[in-house]
C-alpha cells in the first residue's frame, strides 16, 4: 500500500484506511526509535563520527574529604565548579595503593589479574592498556606525571602513549632526579630552579595538547594527568602554605567533625562517624623515638586526641596539615590552567573529565630521598615530612583507616565526572558502586568502541561501563567488588562487605547501606553470609592468579 505525500487519501476504502492507520503507527514507532538511536549516537560521539576526548586527572594519596566539593577545607574552585556542572560519585573505589590502582586504570583489569599486586614482572600480553585500545579508533594519547605501572615500564613503548612526561622520582617535588620525556631520561632538575612537579606536569600536559591541535586538528585525544601530590614528602610552595597557616589550629578532631557535618549536609554520606583508632598505623612507620630524633619534638605517630598533644606538637601538626592542603590547592590551580587550554582549543564541551585519587590519605611516617633537615622550613625542599595517622584520619572522613587498608578509608575515592555535551545533569550525585576497573569500559562505550578480546587467552574485562549511570542515573549491574592488598582482603556484594585485615583468621561483616563507618560487625549474627562471601573471595583470588599465570 502506498501513501501519497501531500494528499488527503480520502478515496481509500475503510479496509484500506485501517491499514493506512497501521502503517502510520509503524512509521511513527520507527521514527521515534531512530531518533532515540540517533540521540544515543550523538551522546557517544560528535556529528563528525569521532568519539569524545578523555582526560583522567589522578591525585596521589588524596583523602575522600579533601576537596571542597566533598566537604574539605581547601580552596578548590576549579574542581568544585567541575562538580557543580557535572556529577559526583559517592561510592567509588580504588585499590588502597598507588601501583595497583594505576594498573587498573590503564588496563581495566584487577591488579591481581595482571601481576600488579604484588608486582611480578610484565603485564600479560593480552592486557592492553587504554591507549592501545583507543589508538585504532582515531585517538591520540598523552601522559604527564607519575606512572608506576611496573608491568609496562616504558610509558610510550609499553603503555601505548604517543608522548609522555614521566616523573619517576617520588621523593622530590622541587628537584627530581629522574624525569623522562618519551621514555628518555632527562637531566636532573637543580635545587632552587623554580621547578615544582604539580606545575610542570600540567605544563607538559598543556604542551601535548597544543602539539596535538597543531598536528592532528580536531582528532580525539586521551590525556592522562597523574599527579604525585599530595603524596609525601609534604612539599608545597610558600605562597600556598601561607593561605592555610592558621587554618587547622583547632586540630584534627574538630576538623574531622566539621567535615562529617558538611558531607552529611551535602548528602554524600549516610553513616555514622568512624572511631579514630589511634592504635592503627602502618607497621613500617618510624616509631615514636625515631620520629622525635629524625623530625623533632613536634611530631606525633598516632591519631591520639588533639587535646592530649602539647602546644608545640599542636602547632607543628597544624603546619603539616596546612602543607598537605596547600598541595591539593596547587592541584586545583594547575588544572584550572589545563581547563583553560581545553576551552581555548574548542575541546571543552566534548571532553569527558574524570577526577579521582589512587588511594585514601596516608598514615605513613618515614623518611627517604634527601632525608630530613630539621633546620629546613616545613614544606621546603630540605624537609621530609609525612601527614601521619592523625590528619590522615581526618582526610578520610568519615571512614575507617588509611591507605594500604581495604577498609573504606583506604579504598574510597571522590570521583567527579564532567562532560558538557554528554551530561544533562548538573551538580547531581551518583550512588552507584564503582571501581577504577570501570574506567576502561566506560571510555570504550562512550567512544563507541565494542570490547574485543586481544587474544584467546584474554579474560573478559571485569569492570562495568558507567555510561548509563552517567547519562540517566541508571543502576550498574555488578555482582561484587574485589579487594586484596598485602594481606588486607575484602569483598563487597550489594550492600554487604566482608573485611579481613592482614590474613586474620576471622572475617568482619558490615552492611554498608547505613554503616560505611564499619562500626557494627555483624559476622557472628550472619555466619552463613560470611561463609558464602569468603568462599567467593577465595574463588576469585584463585581465578585471578591463574589468569595472571601465577
């Protein structure tokens, strides 16, 4: 049956009119479907057919509540504005340590699947990095900052980036001795040269984008900006420290309570405030006597009540937190320049930006590199200070414990996602559970790339795309999230989480729906659930090790 455009078709019989009506309904359905599909395609890519740009900004040892938009005390207007015009995830996880998290971000696999926790040689041949997955689809990839994916030791040759500025010295912010450009080692940076790693990392990132624009025009790009800040040593620019010099005189207990109240008001958390646990600290930390000898009488090795410290200790500790916050502040200042570059090259609207941290704030207290000159000003190149468990507890508000533990304080990270043309929501929260293994499948879906195994040996990616959650706040269908780092073990299934610290015989059980503070151990009340989940954890551990060839 044929319909004549522009005609009334009044001559048709009743039988024919019924069929006309049916045909029109079918056409309408097809039209709506095609428009929906076109809308999905336009969300995934530009009209030109190319995918969006990607920028991953990774902080190092930044706590869950360090950023202003997550309840923190820092001036972070650029990142806060990013959150106000994008999304914040409230239950996003890392691995509790730098190198396994960075390997997850780059490969999309759990670190145990790719021999990266603990590091045991090169990545399996089937473990493609994100740049290698993108490069066959018109993307150009660039890296600036820390790398620490030991299984792919050369960022360009092994990681698949076209250009890289690598900071391989993690002990010096003002005069690193090992930096590399495109896998070639550069001369050591002299002391007092005006160099600061956070600034230089962004300088290099901006330079790569400018070169990309000149060489590749509007071809899509992936930029990985991997800061080493606010990781120890506490090194910051004097003008940044001055902004916070008296900010933390009230002490870590007051700051922690203040952050908890802000987080609650923002709707980011729905839990009690965890206990401070002054007895919990990494077993490799310097003991109290050594801290006093190497640092001075102002140092303290535990998260003791603030009022138990003497005035000298309180003043010294407040300065340390001022330096840590200044380091986060400098991240915000520098990414503001990066955002300016994206805007100037016309890439801002169609660039997906992810901002997160590689693990919780660090309770570590040790001395490396050039050691600590007790006569040097705190925060200067001659000093070597660490945040310590008192302030780490505050930075990880409201959660338990710190970096290296797989309690919520060690594995919870902020995650900001910003994409003007792809996200209609502004300032919304996303409560779906996510993990750093999700970034690879998310980028692939947003770029319109179907996942293809690199070989017959390649296991499927264990992560889940967050694309639907980003676009429509849809649920992410996942069975579990797995954790294991240096004997600290955990498994989350739905709202239930089991935790076992340092290979203890018994597991703890928590219901994270209203107890992310991990304050009420329910293991004795639900032994069957603990048994089921611990068996699942053991099965996954064995499966992942087999896949890694161990």
